C-alpha cells in the first residue's frame, strides 16, 4: 500500500467518523438537518418533540463514502 492509498483510507475513515458523530435527524418525515449524536435535534425548540436519526440517509451516505473510497484506493494502486 502506497502513501496515496493510506491517505485515501484515512480521509474515508475520517468522513465516516464525522458522519456517525453528526447524523441526519428527522421528525415525522420532516428533515431537521444534521446535529451532534449525543444532543438530538429538537423540533421547533420543543423539549418534548425530539427528532430521531434518519437511518436510511445515514446508510446511503455510508455506502457512498465507502464505494468512493474503495474506487479511489483501487485507482491509486502501484502499477508493477
């Protein structure tokens, strides 16, 4: 593995970590945007109406970053 491949994997892992720490939130099909994992987004500043993590969007983001990272890693392979 060359230095470019290591950098690509490092950037991909960092993006996935950021996505997990700042997931997308939803409340009754209404997008609330992104927020810190341990402080869920609230709907209209209400303490009782707390959004939940939008798992489908988070999964799609994870798949996209993983595929792009994998393709870039393969494309930067040393040619022998």
